[in-house]
């Protein structure tokens, strides 16, 4: 049986689990890339706990959240791959979901890393605007393609494929 067929069957029978697992795997990979290629860490200075935290965050929080969000968009606007439906989904995604999710994500990453709430409140206004602007430079185009051409069952996978680059950026940005 081909890998694609196995993936399709797993997706059909365990949709949320597959979405969560692939998101966790890709987020962990993004952190490894951030640590080694961007931050220049060696095997000696690499922080495996950081990668594990990022992987768990993707598995437990990001993957399930994206899956529920895309299902909600499909229920609200339908699955028609039309210009009108796509634009409604992209606008909702970028003007409602993304700004909110980024704030929650940044707070969660900091809490997981043991940053005190007072420090999080102080740092959020500094990091948040940069990340939202970076989000708007990348994700509207990705989501136009995603919502217009990709079936709902594969939308999280496409996003997480592109998010390998995004997760690398987020990992680097949240660990400066």
C-alpha cells in the first residue's frame, strides 16, 4: 500500500489525531531548523527541550486549533471553491483568527518557557506587531491558494508545509 493511501486512510479514520501529529512534527522541525541554521547552535548548544516543547505545542494546541478553525470556516462559508467563498475565508482568517491566535500563541510559548506573566505583558507589545505584520506578508497568499484549491481534509497539511518556514521564524522570534 502506498504512503499516500495509508495517509488518506489514517486521515479518514483519525482526522484530528493526524492533523495534530503532522503539525507537531512540522513545528518541532521548524524549531530544529531555527536552532541550527538560524541561531547557529551546534550539537553541544542545541536545546532538545525547546524542540520538544515546540513539538508538543503543535500537537496539543496548534494542530487541533487549526483543524477546528478550518471546519468552522467551512461550516460558516461552505466548501465551494469560488472567489467569493475564498475571500470570505481569507478575510476571516487574517482579520479575526490570525491576530487572536498569534497573541494566544505568544503567551502560551512564554508560559511554557516559564516566563512570568508580568514579563509576558511587557514583551507582548514588542513582539506581537512584528509577528502580525510578518503573518500578513506571508499567509494571505497562502490562504488564497489553500481555500480556493485545497480540499478541507488537506488544508492543515498545506498550511503546515508552508509553516515549516513560518515555524522556524516563530521559534527564532519567540526565543530571542
